[in-house]
C-alpha cells in the first residue's frame, strides 16, 4: 500500500511552505494552476527529482480560466487610481450582463450562484473552482513577493544601523526570534479555499483511490482550525508542539523522514501510545517543528473530501526556531 501526502489547499507554494513540507516529507502531491513548471525552475527541479508530484490541468481546462483572470486584472489596472469614477460606475450600473465583466467574475470566484431552478452543470462548477484557485494563486504570489520585499527592507535597515553604530545590530536577537513567523495565507477565505480545492480534486477523480492511504498535509493553522470547527467528530491523534527535525541537506534526513512517515501512518491506523516510537534527532541539527494530526469526520467533511464513512486524516506542520 502506497502513502499519498497531499498538500492543500494552496495552488501557489511559498518558499517557506516548500521548506516546511520537504523538511518533514520526502515527497508530496500538489495541485498547481498550471500546465507545467516551465516558469518555476525550483519546482521543475524538484519535479525531475521526484519530490513533487503535480496534478497538472490541461490547456482546455485552464485556457478559459486564464482568460477570465487576465480580463479581471486588466479591468483592475484600468481603474487603478480612479476610485471615485469606479464608485460612480458601480452605482449607476451595478448589474453587468457580460459574463466577462468584473462582477460576474467576482461572483464565480466567490462561488455565488444565481437563484436558478437547476444546479450548475459539472463543467461550470469545475470552471468556478479553477477560477477561484487561479485568483488565490495570483494573490498568494503577490503577498509572498510583498513579504519578501519587506523582509529585505528590514534587513537593510538593520545593516544600516549596525554600520552607523559600528557594532552588531541590536535587532539581531529580535529578528532571529521572529525568523520562523510568516503570514498564514490560509486565513484568507479559508472555507472558499478548501471547498474549491476539494471540488477541483474531486472533479479530476483524484480523491477516490482506495488502494492508497491519503494523508492531507497543510502548513496553515487556519485551515486546520476550520476543519476542526466544521466536523461532527475529531480525534486529536497527535499534538506535538516541539519536535526536533533535520536541517536541509542533512545526511540523516532521509532516514528520519522514513521513520517520521511510518510514525504518522501508525498513528492514523492505531490507537496505541506511540510516544516511544517518535523519531529522534541525535545530531547537531537545531531546527524544531510542530505537528498536529487530526482525524475528521461527520457533517460536510466527508462530502467535502469525497470520502464517505471514513475518517479524514489531516496533518498540520510548521517549523520553528
């Protein structure tokens, strides 16, 4: 039986998320909003190494989504800096009729359905989910870019202070303390992210495998909390606030990851005390992580993940210094 580690519900992977995932797991599966990794050299290299297993979408699936996303962004660029006229436009004509205007696109992104007697056809639902995930990807990319720029500014400021004072930066300790803190992108439109991701995966038939054991992994505490708050029953199998993990490129990492994955799967399949089986790090690595493993079931959770009458294992992973 093969283990599947499914990273969700993000379609853009930040560098921090990537480092976190590959610290705990040797490889993972991932749903990008692209046809390939030609424009991302890092993911392309990991793909070639067998560390990332993507579920690419076809050109036929993505072409109309990319077109609508570009039309929305172009509409925003046209009205940027002209908020007064934009408010007047929306006031005078709040209901557009074209399916390519911003209101219709925003409605599709948010999953708003018109009051119709018949439900949307499957292809329309999938396009709606793909559109939301595409816009979420663009938003996450932009947020990561802004965050990295701000961190560069902080570093430049600290170096300037250090140079002016002729001493080591007094802010170094503060920076090190906060170095592991990153914005939780999953806190933005959490429900919509999870629903769109699971809906798209279900439409592709990627959540039905009975031969493999699927473990859903996330770096978002907001996503984990959302699932915990919206299920009928949850079994908190593991909650380890500080577990020592290996630094990147550590020679002992492969063996530790093998032990860690077995430890997680044993925790899912058994109710025994696994404290003595916890993987240990007995070298000079100084990196720590946090893991929470929950088995969710009931309410809409099973329908959401297209797994009826089964507990849904979800693992939250984070790095900390």
